[in-house]
């Protein structure tokens, strides 16, 4: 009896003692398998983008044109409403809007990603994370198109670029990690309960107005500015936008962003491990 217990694998003994460990390991395995199929993620994401702009003369240039029109209109209107200089508020809104569109695109696409891709699961085994990686790829490429015009605006208005602007890159990594974890959980929940699609859309609409996208944090009363760090959307926007604009960002924001990314992924792993194998019965 003792020999049988010694011969058991360590992971098996840990899974019996800590069920969450076993579920988290299954979730991590699904994510690793999805990364191994990166070519499939690329093909799915590219096919979705081509389908979206099929038979279009300008193709993906529409992304840049539509984002340029959007941020220009909103920037001018809100600068007059808030009585702020256009050269100061327009780059702020332009970059903030593009980062928000990235977050919004990942989370919104996650609500229907698994249901739209049900044929992949019904025909063969495929890790669910591969679909979420395709969502990240598609929205990441769209962000690269979208961010071109705001960066040109910054150059036109004389916003100084320094080495601190490179901090936007680790900010983007943290944003992708957090949005991937949130998006994976949302995708599984929406595959099981279709009503959650509308709930997520409504929550994101409210979060847009509660986050400093169209308004600056310094416009809030001093006692209210400290609560912005509790808003995960405000946090993810700030760590990408503020380095590009040369705005000083407290170290507490970076610490909170790292904690948010790690905690969201660790909390999502057991949920993914428990329910990702049941997706085929829900789609």
C-alpha cells in the first residue's frame, strides 16, 4: 500500500489533495496547446479580417480612415465642451479611444467567438484557447492600423517622444494578458448562457463612461482620483496611453496592472480547466 502511494505521480497526488491545482493544470494545458497551434490562430484571424472587408476597394485601409474620422470628430467636440486646448486634448482622446477600441474589440468578440467557431470543435479536437488567440491576433492587427493616425496627431501637435514611450510595449503585454483571461471566461460563459452577451455589452458601455477615455483624470476632484486605480479598464488604458503621451504614471499603476494581469490569469485557469471540455456540448 505504501509502495503504491510512493509510485503515484506527484501531480496526481497534488490533484487529489488540491482539486484547483488539477483544474488549473488542465486550463494551462489548453492554453499551451493553443500556442502550439499558432499557425491555425493566424489563419482563423486572417480569414475573419478578409471576410470583414471582402469586395472592398480600400480593404483594411477603412480601419485607419474610420478611426481617423472618429477621433478627430470626438476630439474637437470634447475639447470645446471641456474648454480644453485642442492640441492637448485631441492626442489624449485619440490614443485613449484606440486603446479602448482594442479592449472593447477583444471582449466583445470573445462573447461570440466560440459560438461562431463551433464547426471547428464539432469536426475535430481543438483547444478552445486557439479561438481566443485568433481574437487577440485580429484585434491586435486592427490596433496597429488604428494607432497610426493618433501617433501622427502627436507628431503634428508636437507631443515629445522619449524612451519612456517604450513603456507602452510592456503595457500592451499586460493588457493582452488581462483581456485574454477575461475574454476566455466570458467566451465560456456566453457559450453556455446566451443572455450574458447582452450583459457584457451593457457593462462595457457603462465602463466606457466611467473610464478616462474622453476626459482627463485630473478633471476629477482630488479625493476621487485615487479611486481610478480600482477601475481595471482605466488601469489598462493608462499603462498604454500615458507613456506614449509622456505623461508621468505612478508606480502604483504599474504594480496594480501587473497584479491584475497575473491574478486574472491565475483565477481564470481553474475555470477554463473545468469547463473548456464541456464546450462541445454547448455549441
